[in-house]
C-alpha cells in the first residue's frame, strides 16, 4: 500500500460530507436536528401552500427555508403565470406569497399594475435568451431534428444535464459550459444523473489558483457523487447528493467490505492497491510536490478528472505527441498527433465514441484526427453542422448537399474544396465509380490499381 501522509490533502466544499465537530455542544446554541424537532413540537409549522404540494400545470411553486429560527420550517412561493398581477418588492414591504414563474419578470406599466411578462433580451439570462432564439428559429423552420431545446432551471440558469439525442448526455455548468460527467442516453437518465459533484468540482477549479491541486468530493463517471468517500484514511458512505448515508466510518487499512457502498469493480484502486487515491491523482500529487520543490519552468503536472481518473487529453513526452485517453489513461483508437498540431484538441468525440461502442450503440459518431467533433456530421443520410460537443446547430440537408452548409463553406475540414473519386470493389475489381465532394478525412490514400489513374482517395462501399 502506498503512503502519502507527508502531503496534507485539503478537501474543499465538503460540508455535506463532514460530521459536525460541534455536535456535543448544547442544542440551545446550535441549529441542529434536535433543535428543530423541539421547535416544531412546541410551535408547529404553517401548512405549506397547495401550489408547492401539488406541483402540476395549474398549481406550482417554489419551496424556501422559512424565516423562522434555524429555518426549521418550509415556506412556499406560488408561481404566477404570464399576465398575472405581481408586486415589485421594496425595502420594508411585506413578505410576498407569490412570485412570477420561471422565465417571467414582474414588469411595471405606467399608470397600471405590474404584471408578469416574458423576460426581454435585457432581463433574460443567457439560458432564456438561447431558449427564445431556439423557439424563434423553430417557428421559422430552421431547427434540425437532432438539436435539443436548451433547458433552464427556475433561476434561469442551465439545467445540469444536456443530451445529444440517441447518443450521450453530459453535464453542464450553470452558465451552459460543458463540464465533466457523461453517460449513454436513456429514458430515465434525468432521475439518476444530477451532476452535482461535477458542478462542485468546476466551481472549485474556478476559485482555486491553477498551481494548486484541486481535491473536492470524489465524483462518479456521470458527474454525481461517488457513494464511497474517504478523508485521509477514514471512509464512509454517502447518498447521491453527497450527504452522509449512515453513521458507519471505516479505516481504509482495515478493509471496506463492511461498507454497503463499497464495490470492488468501481473502487478497484482500493481493492488492488489499498489506496483511496486513484492512479492519476497519485501521480498528480507526486508531481505537485516535485513541482513545488523544483519550480521548473514549464513543468508538466498531470491533471485529473473529478472522479480521480485521467483527463481525455494526455501528453506522450517520449513521442512528443498528444493523444485521446480513456479514463484509465490508455490511447483511444489512433487519436494521437504531434503536440504542435494539437492546440485545439479536446477528444470529446473520442470519449463519446468509446462510451457508445462499449455500450454497443447503433449510431457511433465519426471524429476528426484529433478526436474532436468535426464541423459537420451525417446521420441516416441527412447532414448538419454541429458544435464542439456534437450537438446539432443547423438544419439538415441531403448528403449530396453537405457542402452548402455554412460550417462547411471555406472549411478544409469538410473536404468540400476538392472532389474525390470513390471506388466500389468486388474481389479486387472496380465495379462502380462515384464522385463526391465530402470526405471528413475518413478515406485512406492508396495507389489506384488502374493504369494511368493518379493517386486518389477511396472507401469501400456496401
């Protein structure tokens, strides 16, 4: 077993996981569960409004902590609909019982009562603006079949999960940036993929100086909290929200088989090495120690995902290349290029491709040579532009019209600047010749076996 007691790991944002060290103090001075039980027993809680209990299309609202001692009770604000009268709060005004619903803004009118209206371009959050743009484009027939509508939460921020229909779902930050966490799309994915842990790690990465290691709660591959968490050598089970699940705490040196959340497959680093740190984390911490000692200019430190495994893009110093890696740091297919050519390498497509291949999915994305999503793709004979996350950004066109897409005009990655001859072979004999203008760099260059025909690009057709 590897020992790293000489390096103190500071875990941040772990309040949901830490048992209060103040639990022995008198409940009169602390907001504890016992205090709230006693308070509710003596004073009771007001009945929660039906809007927050029903949560349907006609009655819905938002629950908040009530303005009572220790926020022991819940307080409901009913959602108003578009056109309903609303009140613009002022200092000293009574606490409201209703509020404009999601996407609505309490808009004042000269000489009239304020009403709830759709947010305009100034008031709307980036997510609502993107939603409005999507809805306008849909009315004009500009939205493709595979492009998902942006989903916003009740505060106007992006929902934590976004899916590429029929392929994978990934985690988003509140501002809509793709972050760690990905899983194959299923009908029930929103029930078990919440991305709370991934968002926590992303927040930590933004507030902690880049030269320091970031050790937050351990995530699982889909961006949720790993149900097994350890601090130093003490391990315990948590629920999907990161809170303690039971009171049992076990020292890792004594084995974790008694913990119900321990899984030899998922936590193979503990099973094989007896160490909570995973390979990437262990290497990164050793490099950080070495870095702080040597302070070498340009010293490379391995960066790890929030689940402790390797990032999608890794460096091979021996070959002077960057390559797409799976979670265990191994090369994915042949996505490896020189460091000088890998400035924009993100390997998002390569990771999604591997995930779908492992799941034996029917539709597998095609990646460019860097493992990124190319500017356009085709599915079921229809082609469209896509962003760096593989999400559709244009309307579909027929395969033969792919070069009319805006993302392919003057873009060498689409291969539209040249025509290519494609041969269909049968027992090494050419039986069909086609001419197209699109390659996606998937065809290989070979010497054509026909006399007086120059070197061309081809693919076997079925």
